[in-house]
C-alpha cells in the first residue's frame, strides 16, 4: 500500500504563496485534486512528483521524500500537463525508451502491456507528432505506467480532450484505481472529479478547502447560500414580500434589479413564483449571480 | 549497469539535436571555413601568412566557439525549453549520467562539425600534415571538450543559454581577454590556442598561455562545469501553475 503524505507543506515563490500549510494523506484509489485555475494544484503535483522542493513541511511518497530522490520514480509514474513529448519518436519508441530508462528486465513486453492498457496498439507505429491531443495524453499515460508503478500522478489529464476521449480516460483511471494503485489527478472541472473519484481534495488559493467523500462536499456546495438577480414589474414590493420569507436572508434594490440572497436554494425557487403571483407582480428575469466555480470554492473556504 | 540508460539518453539526445533544422546551422560555419580555405589556396598558391589567420583566428576563435555554443546549448537546453526533459527525469536515471552522456554527444558532434573540418582546412592550406595543421586540430579537439562542458552547464543554469553563451564568447573571450591579460587565464579560447601552439609553435596564433597552464585550467574548468551542471539538473524543478 503506497501513500502520499503531506505534513504542513508550504511552497512559495518569492512573496507569492502557492501552497499554504497543507496536510493530507492520499491512499490507494482515485483521488481528485479540485480547484480553480491558479489554486496551486500543479504546484502540489510537482511537489509530490519530486519536481519541486517544499519551502516548508514534509512530503513523502511511500515513506520517502520525493525531492532529490530519483529512486522514487521506480514506484511513481508522472503524466505532466505540458504536451511536450519527444514528438519525433513513434508512440512505441517513446514508451520503450521509458521502459529502458527504468531498466526493466523485459522492456519490449512492458511496452506492449502499457500500450495495450491505454488501447494505443493501432497507432503505436506512428510518430507522436501526428497524434491528436487525446492520443498524446494516452501515450504519456502508457509511458508513465510502463514500470507498473504503485503511484500515478496526472496533471489536468482531461484538458483538451473530446468527450469520448474523456470517458475513455476516466474509465482507464477508474480501473487503475480499482487495482489498488494510488492515483492522484488534478482538475478544475467539478463534473470530471465527481464522475471519477470517491475522494476529493479541494484546493483554493493554496489552501486545503475541503477534503473527503465527494457526496458530502457536493452537498456542501449545493446547500450554500445562493445569490440571484430578479427583475420584475415592481422590484420594491416583491422585495418587501421576499424579506418576510425564511428562505431569504437578504434583499437589495439595485439598478439592475433585486439582488436576493437565499439560504435555502430549493425553498426559494419554489416560493418565488407563488409569491410573485399572489402579489400580482410579473417576473421578467431571474439570474443566478454567483454560479462561477470560484464562488463555490470561495464558499468552501469560508466554512 | 546503466549501459541501457546511457544508450537511450544518447539516442534521444542525438535525434533531438540532429533532427531539428538547427542541425543545418552546425554545418554552415565549417563549410564556409573549408570553402574560404580552398579559395585562398587557389588565389595564393605560395606559402603566406594567411593560413594562421583563417585557421587560427576564424577557425579556432570564431567557428569553434559558435558551433560549440549551438550544439552545447541544444543537447540539454532544447529539452528543458520544450519541457520534454520531464519524461527523462521522471525515471530513476542518474542525473550525472544524463549530463555526462549529453556532454559526450555534444563534444563528439562538435569534433565532427569543427575539429575535422579544421584539420581538413589545415591540410589544404598548408599542403600537408604540417605542425600548424596538426596543432590546430589538437586545439579544436580540446576546445570541443572544454566549450561544451561550459555551454551544457550554462543551459542547465539558465533558460537564456544562447544569449549568455554568446555574451561569454563575444564579450569575455572576444574583447576582455584581448584587453585584460588576466582574463586570458579564464578563457577557453586561450586554452585551445595554448594547446594548438604547443604543437604549431606559431607566433601568429597569439597564444598567451603555456601548454601546462592551458591543460590544467582546461581540466579544472571542464570538471567544475560538469559537476555544477549535474547538481543543477538534480534540482530541476517545474514552475507552478502554467500561465
């Protein structure tokens, strides 16, 4: 059983803090690292992969520090985000080169097996420069898997993939996780993480904002206060009526309509139309004002 | 043993370096050197002072450092620039081995693209295996070994390796080493000239250093550069969020 352990890990660049005092333990199975762009997901993966030293704290993979320790790559496979491979090689030559750099006893068999896992056998003799984005991603995964590592780290593996490639990659990661490997991947898209991983780590602005079972975090996300902008035939009268409802915690009259803060998303959406009808007010527009992922994350940080 | 790893690193380096259009760049200066030599030889069949100028000044002091600069910064720098080095470093391959193999590839390529044409030009210019031709060949071989160590180190230290290397070759070796005598002690161009002159014994080369000084300093600089490069590569890090 291989785990990635972070103990009070911080990483900063000059005055900019990228990772702020994160403590977590990632065990076998698929774990999603979720957060908005710039939250520090890549930094965390680079730290785990031994391509960045922590400024403070301790990070170990399988009990050994990953920085300055190339030996860990016998147990770790890394799929970097950047689409930079030796594009002049064929897919097979690239995977085989990795197998040889790993000094595997039978590089040819390991190469065949890894290419089989990612289902790239048909394209293995083509140069990587002719591959689509999704194929490149898969051949990178094959190279990272060629030595049968216990830990697989993937930085934004679904970026730029079409839906079919995405499903295929999700299925692959799911299977690898079920085999008992420790899989850690980053994503800024909620749905990707939701479909794939039971456990997630949410990172916002370098901090660990939420951690644990996905369903619990999902509930936290949907039950947060929502802000809506409502435009009606009589904003003030509707506002006065709304503030009397328990599901509403705040109303503000603004130039572009009523800004309503609802503590209970479900109750508010059921009551709004009834209330407007009773008052004889026409609803012209109803817009969620804070549906961006950033505001969801911001809420998680506050709680 | 790490023989397999070494072969893979060498093959990847060679293909990445020679496969680029840059490889044509390597071939142009030596080609110019040989062509100019042939032209001068036809124009001045009699023995004259020009072989020292063209082979010593142009060959050893311009073609050698510039070609070594392009090759030496390509073997490691190109992979760092485009990020493909990560795939190499995310394996247990030893970092000193990576530096050693890449350095060896660069040195051999420089010998093929500079030292061999320099010998060829020397044979044509002086009409045979003269002391000048052999001396310059030796200087070019030694220079290939020394320059590449420094340029591989520079590309491990900075992403602007070509600019920094060019500054070193032009400003330090080209200007300062000519004006400030002390700077010659830290000039690979002078080490190469010193080694060449120990065989050629030609005042036209303007060699300032003795053979022993040139060899000792050359060895020190080469070894130090490779050690620094290997240490730097062991601390290779990826920047945080891509912009």
